[in-house]
């Protein structure tokens, strides 16, 4: 018996050793290598590939604010090979690397490639130029797919080509052709991809045999990718429609439908877009993210429609569903948009803030929410708040160079200058108002101010004292013992008694006659705020009155600063933000405040333009007549009289250049104040000259030499805003950036 077992064992070993050979074409050899390849090497490779694919699907972040990619992959441009195929055809015989080229696997796709290479190198039975292992074509397909996801498209195409050239009758040949087309699309060779896919999907499918639904779906999806790449959006839509007829792959089908809906929306076809998005909502197997964002997209298409009420209810219902918490930022934002369209501004702001506070709020969504809040406050002329929200957009934005972000940045910079001028006007107005008051009115004003300060300080001191008492009570209660019922043995009672005593008497020194009013309270941490306040100048009315300027030079400088601020605000509101009512308000108020002579003509002309725009004929005629009567020889009068006629120069360019050189020489001689004054006199006379930015910049330099940093900064900001596209404006921007550091 043992002898028979030994013979059988030797026979099995001999058979296994004999079957290991890849050079003998026998039934045993073929089946052994096919089974080993399929259930060992390839199985492990495909499992690694599935892990990598799952990781991509779980980690890829879709930006629903833009048209989604048909294939959810984020490829790094710097990794792409510069070599691109001319016709999509490769030799295909270097598809698998040699053993020396095989590096250690560092990702699931690397491991999948490693297993595919191992299957090819160890189990390929290429005998008389014919492959006898029926699993090797699967190995080459896995190899190509792994290389595709590793962003090595040319080697991937080589692997796909090897399958197509050597296994033309394989069951996976159609799938391989689709993968080869996708790799060509990634290499910007979409023309070859379109030709090969059309041959597969139209000619071959029609003439030979019907393709399986899954292959047809994948093929039309890849064809849509190629058409999107070549900007043939109409053909891309047709391909997506065909790809979504079967929906074998639920995730890809939902994505295809969403992209199709976005295309209709971009073409301003809300009805078609809504029909597609509703298909996603009713698609039972579609992922939640596509269903939620489809509902949001429907609301975006009809924000002002009568159906917005039902859409509002639907979004509210989605918010209440706890399963939708990852999408609360987008849902609250869209509810806020609907409220804003209904003019329910407070509810809109509330929902926008909820969107920002959502746990999983995404940076891109936050930028839109912050911008929306900024726009709301800007419309309400709350520019400080608007500026803060625009600044938040810039802080959160991941792509700082995007067009929308650059526009927000420009708006934020303009608001910075506007806020500075508003602050100057408000501050100077307040000081001038106080300076114009009689002494008795000043005393009454500051006495009322001091009374309010006292109440606030007393409340703050009491709150501090209560906090200390609470802490003392908490500490003493932990240390209280059960020695007896005497008052001073009970820490809690002692603490409350101390608090009540301090409320009545404050902290008195331990001395005789401590009840007398003349005895001052001891300074402790609980009452230090109140004591410091009573002994400081915060309550000293005469010190406030003494700080009010009385010198005529200072008061005149405050008036000049206020008037300049109003002038700049009028121009900013008109030119930068196109807020004509506020521009009118600032400029007309300036006219009542005795503006500088060099500002009058510009004020009249800007008001003339504004009233002409808003169709206010009486005011337009008034300012037109002022210019034609008082400034008949200026360019502004010429513009009004002959709007279509080419302007003639009042002075030749050489005369203006000569004047500029004179100002520059004065600047070099350090006569800075004289330079600034003379340029103010010159500017109204050369309003149409191309040298104005040079004069303005020289004036700003001069102001910086004899005035403070704030005046210098404001002057440079004016040049940067007014003449931003000129060389002088760019130079001013650099100086402003340096001054703000």
C-alpha cells in the first residue's frame, strides 16, 4: 500500500513539474497556466485594481458649480508625457516591461500592474507566435487599465494595442478598444478616438452583431468625452442621450445625466435641463450626491418661477433628512437664494450663515456664500461688512487666479479705498460739528457721553466682581468641611456674604470708621476696572473739550480732507461701482461745502453725465448751463457742445510737457508744497491730456514729502484707482502695497 502511495506521489510531482513548462503545448500545460493565472496572479491584480478604483470614487470631489467631467478623474498636468501619438497606433510588442523595469508597487494600481506583468512574464505560452494561455489577454487589459489610472497613457495604449493586434476574436476586444480610445482622448488625440468609437458603435454594431448594452453604454460615454474634448457639445449631448438609454452602470449613468442637464442649462434651456434632472431624482440607484444636487439644479433653473414655493418645501424636506448632512452647505445656500429672490433678506442671510456653519462645508461653496453675503451688504451700502465678506472669499478660495476670484479681489481693493474715504468724511464731519458748537453745547454733549461711559464701566466692573465671586464660591464649596454649623465654617455662605458686602460697601480697608464715606474702597481685582475708570480722564469733560481743535489752520485742513473724501467717493461710486444715487449724494453735498476751485468743473461735468444717464432733464440742463456759462473754453464744454466731434487740444503736447518739466524741477528743489498747489491749479486746464497721470503721481510724491503717511497713502490710492492701467497707476499700486506692509 505504501509502495502504491509513493508511486502516486511521485507521479503527481512529475505531472506538476512537467505542467510548469511554458514551452510545451499540451492540455495539462495550457490548463495549469490558465488556472494559475486566473485564480492566483490575475485575481490579486484585479482585487488591487478594484481597491484603487474605489478610492478614486470615494475621494474625488466634484465641483457642482462647474460642468462635471464625464470621467471623474483628476490628472496632474505636469505628469503627462510630452510625447503624443500621431495616429493612435503603436507597435504593441513592448507592452509589458522587463523584470529590470518593474519597480516596487506603491499604490493599488501599481500592484495591479505588477500582478499583470507577473502573469505575462511567468505564465505566457507564446508557442510558434501564438498565445496558448487564454488568460493572457485579460492580463494585458488589466495592465493597460492600471497604466491608464497611473496616468501613463502611452504605455497603456501599447498594452491595449497588443490585445487588439494579437487577440482579435477575444471576448474583451470591444472593451479594450473603448479603453484605447479613452487613453487617446487623454493625450488630446480625440480625432482618432472618435473614428475608432464610431466604427465600433455604428458600423460594426449595425453590420455584424448587436453589441451588449454595457459595451454600448461605455462606448457612447467615451464618445461623449471625445466630443467634449473637441468642443462639439451638440454631438456630445447626442452621445450622452444614447449612453443613458440602458443605465447598466448606475453611478456613471447618473453622472452622464447630470452632465447632460448642465449642458442644457448652459444653453438656457431650463425645461430640458429640468426634465433631465428629474430623471436623476427618480433614478432609484443613483448616488445621493447626484440626487441632492439635481434638486438644487432644478431650483437654480426656476428661482423666480411660481414653482419656487414647492421647490422651497422640497429643499427644506431634504435639510431635515439626517442622511443629507454632507450636503447641508449647498442646500442651505440654495434656500437662501430662493429667500433672496422673494426679498426675504433676513431669512436669506440666516440660511447663508447656516451654510457657512455646516460641518462639511466645502471651500468652493463657501466662496459663493461669502460673495453672496458681501453683495447683499454692498447693496445696502454696508461697505465695511461687504468688504469683510469679500476678504473671506479671498481667504477661502483655493484657486486664487480664477476669473471670479480676481473680480472679487478687485472689488475688495476698490472697497478698501472707499471705506478709507468714508471713514475720513465721517471722522472729519464729527470733529467739525463739535468745533462749531457753542461751549455749553460741547459740555452737555460730553457730559452725556461720560454718563453713558460710567454706566458701561460700572456694569463691566460688576460683571467682573460677580465672576470672581462665583469662582470663589465654587472653590470654597469644595473646601468646606463639616466642622459645625457656624457661618464662617460654611464656604458657600461665606462667599455669598462677601459678595453682598462688596455690592454695598465695595472693599473697605480694615480700620476704624470704615463706614465713613470719606474712606475709599480698596482696589481688588474685582473693582480695579471701576477704580481705574474713576481716576482716569475717561470721565473728565474738560479734557474732551480741550481736545477739540480751535486753530483755523487745523479746521481748514479737516474741511479740505472731508471735501477731498467726498469728491473721491463721488467718483468711485460713479465709475467703480455704478451706484449713481450715492454718487449724486456725495457730489451735491460737496457743492454745498465750498469745494476747491479746481474741483468745481469736474463735479459739474460728472453730475451732468449722471443726470443725463438717469434721464433727469432739469438737473442735466442746470449743470450743462453751468459748464457752458462758467467754463466755456474748456474741454468739458467742447464735449457737451460737440459730442461727436474729435476734440482739439487747448495746448500742444509740447507745452504740457514743458509745464511738467517745470513741476519736476521744483520737486527736485524740494519745493514739495508749491508743487502740489501748482498741480492742483494746472489739472483743470489739461483735462484731456495724456500726461495727467504723470502730474497726479508727481503730486502724490510731493504730498508724501511734507504730509503724513495717511495722506501719502490716500494720494497713491487715488492714482492707482483712477489710472490703474497706465504705467503711473501700476507704480502707484506697488507703492500702496509697500505702504500697507
